[in-house]
């Protein structure tokens, strides 16, 4: 069982994440070393980002996703801390979206094997994810959609729908984002079936045990 996903204080923005990636490439083209401070100065000049703490979060997410690579180098005499230099990987981005991600988000069902699966995504998938101990877990919506996609090949459709229903019945979600991702992945029908199962689970007790008010003498 997982202890549930930790939430960010403020959601990240996909546009800013993409601008951060592109800033590394622009600095490299201008023969400027893409250090943390250089990236921050570049984004400030474009009015994209001004806070160093916010940039740190974006860089952490982009590094964990495999979009960027970071290396440390000795700093100059005026700075004790080593420089952090970033570069493009031309890979990814990737997110963790197997059963391991469902458990991370708080799935309480017994999962025989917490499969770890890294799948390609986009910057929106990255910023909606959550980092835990160096792993970038997919959002609850992306985790469920990917689990449904893989269930088609593994012939575990019923299990995937049950897992998704159990999770979504107790968690908040972005319905429009879930359906958009489901359409893109070709599992919109499965998601609708999943949501129908949630409705059944929620109202089952009412249908099975109707109110007895008015029947007492």
C-alpha cells in the first residue's frame, strides 16, 4: 500500500517548462554556459520566470523526466558552491506510470506486482506529475490512462478498470484532462466504463439499502 501522493504547493505551468528547456538550447547557441543563474537571467529577460525557487522546481522536474541533464563543475573563487550546468538530452520526457504509480497515488487494493513502467510524455505530463525520492510519477489521470492502455495488451481490462475506479472514487481529478488523455490514447470508452463503475459503487448502498423512514410505527 502506498501512503498517497504528495501535492505541490502550486502547480507548474507547461508553457514555462517548455520555455525553460528552450532557454538551455538558446544559451548554448549563444555560446553561454547554461548554468542555473544564466537560465534564470534568460527567463527573466523574457518575462517568463523571475523566482529562483520556482526555477529550481522546474529544473528538478525536467531533470527527473530526462529532458535535461545536470552536471556540477567547480565554481570560481568568488563562489563556494559548485556551478550547476544544464544540457539538453534530446530524450524523453518520461514519467513513471505503472502499477507503482497507482500505489503512489494511494491505491488501497492489493497489487501483486508493483510494475515500474516509464512512458514518454509531453511537458504537460511532466508538470502534472509528482516527484518522490528522485522518481517522477505520472499524474493520477495519466497513471490511470496508461494502466488502461497496457491492460489491452495484457488482457487485464477488468483489473485495470477496477483499480482506476477504486482510485478515482476517493481522489480528486481533472475530468477534462482525463478524457483528453483517454481520447489521445484510444481508451475513451474504457474510461467511460470506469466512471460508470464509480457511479455504481457510490450509489450501490443506496439502491441496495433504501431509507426506511416512514415505515416505522
